[in-house]
C-alpha cells in the first residue's frame, strides 16, 4: 500500500509544486489553492495521501504546460513526443512539457481544438492544475504513469508546432495502425503540394530552371494561368521554395527535429549505439490493382483502392481509376517486400542533452561491402565513426496502436572532418622559451601553477597520429598520461579547458561512474527476441583519432579494462564475440583519478601513486607496473602543491592575452599536429644517439624504478623519441614548407621535463630511502634469530606467499605468525651516536616499551614498513630487500666448505669424471683441484668474507663495522619444519 501513496519521481523537482485535492475528485481541497506551494514531501501532502486524498500538480508556474487530451486518435501518439505522460482515470492522457522561453502570456491555459474547431482537450498552464498519481478518479480508476521519462524541455515555438500537429491529426493524417490491419487514413495532398514535390524531384535529377519551367508549364494547369503577373509569382515562389528545400535537405536534420511522415526523405548525421546483423524485415508492400495491374510500393498494408493508389495520376488526367461491377473503386492487393541487412540503433552525436533520442535505422546488405575482410573493416568504421545518412522514413508493419518508425537508408557516407589551418598563426610565439612563465601566461591562463600538468597536457594535445623515425620505422606518435592525487586540485577543470582546444573533433570528457548504458568501450549481447548478437560500442572508441579524458580509470570493469589496455598499447579496439570486431583505434588518453588517502600521509608521491585503484580495505587493486609502463607520463598532485591565497589572487589577475586568442592559437596548432603525415618530420643528424644517451642517464639515475615507469623500462628510448614530434610542434619548429624539424634541443627539453617529473614524484628521496633501508636490512639479517632466518628464506623462495608455504606442508600458519611476530633488536651508528632500533616483521619498525613492570608492548612508528603489504601476501620493497639478503647469506654458505676428495671412485658427481673413465689417483687429483679452484673463484665473486656487505654506501659499511657485524655470526641451525626441508643455517656457538 505504501507504493500507492507515491508521487511520481519525475514530478519531485525543486521547482515543481503540488496541492491536495478532495478524495476521488479533481477539485482542490483548499480555497486559495493557486497560491499554495507544497513540495511532494511536505507533511501536509503526506498526511493527505495517507488519509485517502487526491493530489494535483500546479501547471504554468514552473514553466510546465500539460496537454489534457480527450481525443483517442491523439492520445495514441504520446510516445512520439518522448516526454512524461500520465494516463488519467478515464483512460485519456496528460502530456507534460517544460517551456524554456515562454512569457506569462504564452503560459496561459486555453482550449485545445483541431483544425475544424472541434474541441479535443485543454492546454493547462498558469492558474490550472491536473490530478496526478496516485490520485483516484471519480469512477474508481487510479491515475498512472505511462512512462518514467523526464519532462521534456522545449521552446515555445516547438510547443506551438506540437499543438498544430495535434490539431491536424483528426483532419489530415493519422499515423496510427489499427489492429487486424484496418486502414490508415491516407493524406490528401493538395495540387500545389504535388507541384512542389515534382519540382524537388526534378531539381534532384539535375534539371535546370528553364527545363523545370518548361516541364511544369506543359504538365500542370496552374502554370498556364492567363494573368501573367500572378502566374510568374506562383511559378517563382514554388520553384524557390522547392530549391530552398533541396538545399536545406543537404544539411543533416537533427534526429529530434524529424517529423514522422512515412515516405519523407531525411538526411541525418548519426553515431552508432548498437547494431545487429542478419535481420530480415518487411520494408514495404508492392500494392497492385487486380484489374489494370498497375502497381506501386507503399509503406503500410491498409485498405486502398485503385483511386487511392494512383490519385496523382488520376487528378492529372494520366489515367482512370478502376471500378468493379457495382461501380465502386477496386480494392488493391499487397505483396510484402522482404530485405535482409543490419538493424542499427543510432543517436545524434551533437545532441548533448540528457534526454537523447534513439532512432532505429536499416541498412540493407546490397549497399555494404561483400568481401569478408572489407565487411569487417566496414563494421569497425561504422562503430567508431559518424555517418551521414540519406534515407526515407518507414514504419514497421505490425499490429500496434502506436507507430514504430525507422529510417530506411538509401545511401550513406562516413563523416570526414577537415580543419582549416592558419599557417601564419602557427608561428605566433617563435623562439620564446617554453618554460614556467610561458605556460603560466599562454596555456589555460586562469589555472594557477600546475606547470607539470600543463606541459604534459600540451604534449598529449599536440601529439600527431604517426611519426616516421630516423631508423625508417613508422610508429604511433600518440602520447598518453595520467594525473592522480588529492581531490579539489582542478584536475577536471584543466581537462575541460584543454578540451576547448579540440572543438569540432570527437574529443570528449568521460566519467566512468557517470557513463551511460553504452558503456565505455564495447560489448556483445544476445538479443532475446531474435536470438542474434547485438554489438554495442561505447564512448572511448568514438574518440578515435581524437582525445579523451577518462575520469575514474581505476573503476573500469574487468572487461573494459582488457579492451582499454589494447587501445593504450596496440591502438586497437577489439570485441571477440559474435564473429569478432577488430578496428584500429588510436586515441590520445589522459586519465584522472584520486588517491585513497591524502598525499601528505605518504612519504613520497611515488608511493601514493600506487593507491589510485585501491581503498583502505582493499589494497589488491593497485596501479600496477604493467599499466604504469604503458603511459608516457605519471603525475601526482597534492593539496600542498599550491597556496589557496595565491590561487585566488591569480583568478582575479588581469590576463595579458585574451583567452579567445589563446584558444584560437592552440586549436590551430592542434589541428596542424593532428593533420601531419608520418613523413612530415625532419630529424637532426645523430639525434637518436643523443636520445639514447639521455634515456640511459635517466636509467642510471633511477635504476631501481625500471619496472614502474615506461621511459625507464626496455623500449624507453622509442617512447622518448616519438614524443619529440610533439615537443617540436610545441616549439613551433617548422621549415619553409611547414615540415616539423626535430632537434637535439627538443630532446634536452623533454629530458628536463622528466627530471622535474621524477623529482616531483620523489624518486630522488626514494633512492636515499633505499640506501637507508639497506643499512637496516643488513643489521636485521645479522641479528635476527635463526628460526626467523629460515622463515625469511622460505618467504624468498615462495615470493612472500605464506599460504604457499603452508600448502607445501613445510609448516603451519600459527608457526609462521609466531616466528614473524618476534621483535628483533639491533643498533646503528649515526653521526650523533649509537641508536637502538626494534623491528617486528609483521608490523614494521617501532619501540618496545615497558608499560607495566616486566611487561613490554611494541608500538609501531611506521619508519620502516612490514615485510608484506597490508591486506596482501606480496612483499614490500623493504621485505624484498630483507629476504634477498637472507637468501644471499644462505648462498654464500654453499661455497665455504671446500671439496677435498671423493668417497668412492665408482660413482662421482664431480664434473669431468664418469664411471667409464680411467680413475687413476692422478686423474682424480687433477679433477678435484680444477673444480675446487673454480668454486673458490665463484665464491669470491659472490661473497667477500672480510666484508660481507656489498652494494652499500661507505656510510653503511661504516655503520656495520662499528656494530661488529660480520658473516661469522651466520652459521646455522636446526630446521624449523619437517625433515623434508633441509636446514638452512647451522647453529652458531661462538
């Protein structure tokens, strides 16, 4: 019963008001009801509904007009207006519209009449109200919603057109299809309308004005009127109107502006929402007279006579209509026309409103490519490109009260966007340094600081599609980046401002959370009605060859993530189901996101960057190495990077250059960059060698991060080189033929950008942190108990996975936890003196404090992390260093015990001796000496017994020497587990 007392969600907007009505009536319950103002959740309304009262909606005051329709022929068309509709208790309808630009006078209530003056309803506006659900009609029927559409917003001129359309329905044409194939009333076309259509037909055939005038004069009576003045005026007006109609017909009609009149020609621009192949439908009927055998193709199967079918010819005197023996017109027969092709759902790519109109179109098989690969490429183009359709309006032949119409495609072409480039404007800034001051003043001027973000956004914006490198290979020139960090740092604002430089392209801003039902990439679903596969395509492939900002990258679904990686790395959009679709899809992508905790809570931005895709309760879904290496730039922005006062001052600051001029410059430069061909780039001699040296310098400086940043990984030189095309365009480096000249100084600029980027991420701090970690690792490894060493070696062997150790039946989880919960105490020597440290493997560093006499408690200080990541069995950087050190100690023990002989001569495992060889004492002695010397040399390489600490700084060596740490204390111990696992260390009795 509670649902029965709910006012429709559509009518719960802040600007809309309702009033109480007397139960089971349409009469207001309050005397001064026009001035009442109640919201849907007002206590008065809630109590009134609970007591069985009705409720009414105040029209007019919130710009809402309601068409109160009494006529059945009109009420059948409500769905065509794509707006909110209520079915009244009497079975009629209320159609809601919100008028965006009406005056108070235009919002007045009035009577709705058809063209003959017959009343067919009311227009409810200011001073009126209508009953709404859950009200009950006096006849006992309840008011109900026919749909849950939002109230459609339209202009007053469009509202007046709708009123005219409704007024004409009774007197001209009905688009309803009655059940049992009863007739659709046929439109009676006037003589002037026939002439108008004929002229349009002749113009489309390419006839000239004189030819058309001659033809019309010969065939149409009105073109031969005696009065020359009126005759010429009629001729000229009719011809010019027809010519204007043809010209306007060449321009695509917005889908929402289509007036549904079966047979009308429509030229429309559309993008694909989904498509289903192999669909067979009846696209029309061949209507023929059984007497004269004359025939025509018609859109619907309805009761027609020979006179109806050939009305124009009969009225022009070209033929007579057939009559039966009773002198009545002969009824025509019908043959259905079947065609097979693609049924496709399309939308208007320029319709940015929330209430998007989806229109079905049909493309028959005989106008698409036949060859398998050509058809596959065509399908890919169809999914990601906009198309211009030349089509006819047709209706589906089915027994419904409401007409379902579609566009029958006669021909189509893929939209080709060519942008004009002002080559003089390309050189506006010349040799001005592209430094901090340049980007502050000339790139998204009203955004304060954020220089790194501005530079990387500019590089992505200006990246060409493909580049021919000096080695002769053509590579993708597209750059991709990511910016994550604290919320409220203008990441979205920067994105939308940068998108202003891409107007007229397919570029867009997409939020993963707010994406529509098309999804972000694409999918294939099975149609339950036809049992066929329907391919759906999303927003990202629609931005092919353009640029996209993807907000909330970490929230992509697993299926979308797989496809997205293909676009990032291979520039291919792929769907594997339903025969498969694979299409080249290069997109310039900048991803945005927030980090789970404030950046200030991390030691460096580098550490924070891993937490983009995680929550505090789930650290398993992090921004991992493979995904990071696909990106050219990774930026992290913190709230502390900018000062709020300086930001406010910058916003109020007067700009030296008009923003419109700046927008024009960057749009022009971007259009130039995107139109470049691979061979439009000239490279300075030996530049690739220079690039290699710069990348190697970065690798040497940040050697421990090669698996985390693409530019430092294998293939980093190529990633660096392809960006130089964008850098050169940014610096306006063009020759007299407008070729892009790439110089070594551009490589130096990009190198310095990476240095700034890595410094901002804190990689230099991370390097120092690793050196500090190394000293602690060596000290802990020498001081930890023997059973801990054994356990750490096992964790090294099993990659830190405690479950794997347990499954191998080496030990159990309780034993593992007991061992890892031990506190290791050690000392380090600092410049200020010796300092004591405590470390707990499961918690990290801290202090072991006495909280009651004889009772101690460990308090973490987060100076050193635990050996495993929180919520995961994977090792932390510190954990990897520690178990690796323990493993090295274990390996060094293998070479300490020298081989001195062989127990027996019949069988030996010493290299060089087999049972079949001569086993003289001399031979055996030579073999033993040879192998012993080789082992000793290997041992010397791996382990320096005098100073076991390798690959550490002199400071660390000094710390270890001061604390008397040596390998002599690392002789080992009994195994902690069953007999299958041999002991790792022996007991040290020294």
